[in-house]
């Protein structure tokens, strides 16, 4: 499959832009190290986008800029028509580890962002919504269970609930299932897809797995090695909802092979 075919995919959402990055660059060490260079990217409402590239290509830097954790050296980052200048309530973030507080129950961990932001009374009011979210992710009945009594996959499901409780405009996902075994990871990816569809969420995933990117995404941003630049945005035309069986289809294999060939080019891209 050549690049022109990749760009003809029709899987990208036609909804209105939610996130817009324009000419975003990031340098470190007094401009001696260029982590990102001239990145332009648009996320549309309800879309699922993944970014993939070799280690050191700027994926994590890009995610931190989008989250408002670090500023770009130059360029603009706009979320819902407002510049991102720091952490915001309408940005949900999920990390590689569940990072649940061991002394709090599942439901207490989920409402914690609201307790921190608005106080204990607001957190108490949010418990009903937390119970609904636990039901959505298949954890009904585990509301009062502590993290050490949850499996890795269950803890990550609780983390998804904690991310969704504040109703963010966008979900930023930093390899959230990388610590899980392959079977659990596949199951959690299907759960993530279902939750995003039910919540009509806009998601952006950092991953090292080509297969994970293809099975989840409408668009895949393939990054060049440092300085991090976009080599290509591949549109995935697999029908939704996706199933694990699709990973054995010729079309899935074509997309995976194309992305792998882009990554293998390395500095030649």
C-alpha cells in the first residue's frame, strides 16, 4: 500500500475541530535540542487519534503540550476556541499506571478530582455519576473496593472513570494499557473504544503498538525521528465498531504494513 492510498482513507471524522495545533515546536537546553518542529494537527469532535513513532520522536512532549503541562517554544494550541496555557478542567489525562490512592475506595478515587477542585460536598454529589461510570466500564459492585483488591485491568477501568467524571472535552492517553498482558490489553482496548463511542469522546493516544493504533483510531499520526515532525497522517477506514477479529483481515494488515514501512524509513522519511 503506497502513501497516496493511505491518504485516501475515509475514516476521519467530519465533525467540528476540538483541538487545533498550529506550527507547534519545542526546544530544550537553550534551543540546543529540538524535540518538536512545526507540528500542525487537528482533532475533531468524537474522533480517536493515535500518535506513533520511535522513542525520542517527541510523542510524550506533544502530549504534555496538549495537556498544558509544558508550553510550546513556538506555535499555538487551541482547545474549544481557547488557548491552552496550562492544565484545564476540560482536559482528561490517563497515564501508563492507574495511580489510584491505596487508602481510598474505587468510588472515592473517581470523585477525587471533583473533591480537589470543588470540595467534599461537590464530590459527594458526584458519587451517583461515579456509580454510573463504574457500571459503564463493568465495575458495578466494586464501588467500595480498595485498589489492592483490583486487577491491573480493573484498576485502569477505575482510572478511566476518574478521567471521565469531570466531563472533559478531550481525553489524552499516555500508553494506558502498556503494563497489561496482551490479552488484557486487547480487552481494555475494546472497552476503551466502547466507552469513547458511548460518551462521544474525543481521544488522543500515545502508543508504541501499531496494532493498537490501527484497531482504535480514525487517524494515526506517524512521527519522524527527532526533531519530531509529522511524516504522515494515515486515515483508517475500518468500519466501526471495531472487533479483534479485524486484526486478521487483509485490510488491517495493509495499514499495519504501511505504517511499519514508514517507521522503518527512519531518518529517510
